[in-house]
């Protein structure tokens, strides 16, 4: 779950990390009022889930009320790589002496947390990693032990920041680590982390991604979930609790389990077709879930055939079969369905489907033959 | 032989009293697994279809001599359940539950590594493991696995684990043990742990490895195979056509910053001498060729 910059800054602020005084709004006059309150010069920043907003004209400096109004007017409604700006963040502009980079994420190989700190901030960290890898100081933190201030201090020393920044950096990094762990984040990144001429250290940007699995511990994260970028199909699937990713093809795909769903996309491609989506109905999918999944696929106008690929473990064959039949009764399906059913209670499931088979509902024995049938029906 | 479990393994089910735990606990028992106990802090003294319920894993282990547990409880309780099992001296902890927060996983993985080196954790978010004809712990449909070897299977994805078993059964090829390690960012047991165990198991003559996009576990496994394995391996990686930046269901399955692509994984495996199929069926066919040549 990726946060917008302003959400990331509010998240940081909860953990005591210094960010610029500012507020988010979707209204021009409100933006002007915020600018007047925080004091000029201000920066007006588009809040979108996509990079490159500066180049697209989504970040502007305003020295007075007229400029603030002009920029807010221009940026709200701006199309940045297909993302329409609905919210802007207005904050007091900062004097910058130096720009650094700091982040925490999980190193899946080491199975430990990885902190990265660099004196070369303000640019993509991938670029620094490629061109000057020695400029990134890394620290591995054992999740069962946590980050000690002593280790943090040694890490900051290794990054060779300006000595003036040491105390401020240690303070912010300790807080950033707390935010990362206690906030159940997948990623916390500050780029740039700035040193002001006055000697203070400060988070000028915020990139935060939160673990959706931890939402039950943080009910307030529902506000972030609501601003995730989703197309219409993805929104409808999300509302039904389905794992769905929209694609461009004509074969609607429903499978159980992420691996099998990915594999289904691969196989549809291999037999010359093009999948319309990834949809994992998960373990324990019952009739309601299957009906919901078919509704979402059916609403996708590009879909010409539907391939249901189920290998039951937790998911039981008879529930899948009942779900398909229930959905066919509930929704006027525009496309024919090809079903491949194996695993737990597959025989029962097939027996339920058998009397209902027609040119709208077909059954195939294998994943490959079912994919070929669905692709043929889609007219690829 | 099998790896990690056999017909003598006694298993406690944490969450046996819940509907999913009960369903699979009883299915596992019907398969032949020694399901000797369940746990629930408030239901000690009751039973689930004749299987006694104890208040804790320690109590259940003391009464039954069990050395393994299988966890079927909601995500929020998993961290406590895993640590409870480890503290009770369990040698194997199989966690089926999905949706466990990544920080919880990172924490209990490292607590186990530091304080309970004798405990093997499998999962979370995995289908469990099956040594066909001997024991089935988890949610794999037992009838799709043929017993007897010579192939060992290790897989990151649940349903693709079943698919792999099924492909081999269709070709009348038996399996020593099939381990589903799960698709989460911090799996308790890795590909390499399983490859190592299969390499050491005299009855396993070849290994089928099913991976997916995201992370670098397959590349690390390829490196291990290249330098340490004498037994032939066939493989399949799911997600060849997955778009970058989109999480494909599993918390771990995402191609980001050019890392974790199926192509890179397949190349690393091929470079290690692994025969890589383009889909699960092809990986099964390659394994049939390998088995025919043994």
C-alpha cells in the first residue's frame, strides 16, 4: 500500500520525524489560505502515485499569494502520466545546504532489515548504487534485536555526512526505524533528507509503503487504502475482497492461488492468447467469492472468453462448481466459460457441472487444453 | 525415505477447534498422519472427533510425545503460536495461515534462528508438506500424490505445488516428499534448506523446484545447485508474463526495479544445469525424462 507524499509526511510526523509545515487540499482557495498560514515562499506539490511529477509541472515554488493561487489552479486537475491530480500539498519552502538519502526495507535474502544512508541524496538511489556504490552506507538490523543508538551512530559515521548533521541524522534515523517497525511498513524512504544552513536535519520528502497484511493492527490505514490507484475493474474487485490486477487482453482469468493464477497467465500467452486480468480467488473460496469474481470479469468489456483454472487444496471443487452455476444464474454473462477443475473434491465439482455443460460452459481436462479452448473462443 | 516428516511423526494442530483446522486436521488424520492433539487455551479436556484438546503445545507435547505442530489460526495470533511451539521444543512447525504481517515474520524467523535452532519453521502462508503414503501435514489433497519416490518437490506456491504433484502422478512418477515453502517475504524454510535435505536423502534421486517472480530465492537456489547438488533438477517459474510493479497476489510476488523477473531466474537455473520448463506440464515432462534416464 503506497502512500502519497503528504500521507507519508503525516505518517512520519506521528513518529516525531521533522517535516515541513504544510497541509493537503483539493481546493485552490484553501491552498492559498494554507500558503498564507505557513508563510512564503511555499512549494505547491501534486499528490499522485507516480514519479516524474516535477518534470510534468506538478511541483512549483510560489513567493506570494498570487503565485500560490496560480500554481494551485494549474496543478489541480493536471494529468501526470494518466494520473489526474486531485490533491496538492502546500508546504513552507526549505533552505537546503546538503541533500542526503535514508531508507529502511527488508532484505529478503538476509532475512534482516536493511538500512541505507547516503551523502548523495536528491537523486534516484538506484543511480547512486550503480554509479557510486561506495557512497551508500548499509546496515543490517536483526529484527529480533532492533537498532541500537550505538549501531546507528556508527552507520551515520560510515555514510560520511557533514559532521554538523550527525546528531540530527541519528535522531531522525532512530525515529525512522521505529516508524518502519511499529508502523508495519514495507518501505520508509526519505529522499532528500536535508541539512539546513542552520544545522537542522529534516525530511523534505516521504516515500512510505505499508504492509496491507497489518491493517488489522492499524484500523486508521483504511484512509490510505481508499486513495490507492485502481482502475474501475480493480476497484470493483477490491470491494469484493479479490486479488485482482487489470491487464489488456481478452481472456478473463480466474484461478485459486497466486502461483496458479500467474501460471495461468503464462499458459494463456503461450497458446497465443492474451489475458485480461490476474485474479486469485484465494484459499477457501466459496460460491459467493466465485460469483463475485465472475461479475468483475463480466464487467470488463474486453473479455471475450473466461478461463476458470482451479486446483483445490483449501478450495473445494463442489464449492467452485456451485459458485459458477450460481453466478451464471445471477449475472447475464457475456462470454463463454472454460473450466478446468482438479484437486480436493474435484470429482464432486465436475459431477455438479456436467449436466450444465453447453456452448456457454465447457470443461477441459488439463490446464493447457483449457487455455487453448479459451483462447480459441476469444478469437485470438 | 522422506525429508522432515514420516509415518512416525506425531503432530499437534494449533487451531484444530476452528472450522478450517478441524476440516484439514481430520483429512490429514484420514490420510494416515498421526494427528495426536489439538490446542486451545480454554478448551482443554474436550476433543475434536476423538482427538484430545490441550491448553498449550507444551501440555500436548508432554502428554503425546508429539514433535511437530501445524498452525491453522488467524494471522494476528501466528507470532504467539509459532513461538509457543518453539518454546515447547517442537522440531517442526508448519504454518498454513496466510496474511501474517511481514514484520511479525521477520521477527519470529530471527528469534527462532537465535534461540531455537532445533526448530524448523515451514511457512507461513504455505500448503504444508506431504510424504506420500506416510504423512500429510497441511492442505494438500493427498490423493494427487503418488508414493515412493524417486522425486522430491519444493515449491513457493501452494496451488502450483498441487499442479506439480499432479503432473508427476499423471506420468506414474512417485514422490518422496513435497514441501510447499510458501510465497511470503520471509519463509521459515527456504529452497536451499529443502534442496540440501533432498541431496542428503538416499531415496530422492531428482528434484522438481517450482518458483515464482519476486525476490532472489530462486537465484540463490540456482547458485546452491550449481555448487552443491549432484542430483538432477527440473524447474518452472511462474509469472513470465507478469507486469512490473504489480503485486501478483502473494506478498512476495512482485517485479520491482528490474529485480525478481522470471527471465533472470530461469537463466540462473539453466546456468546451473537445471532443466527449466515453460509451464508446469513441461516441467513435469522434463522430470519424466530425467527419471527415465536415472
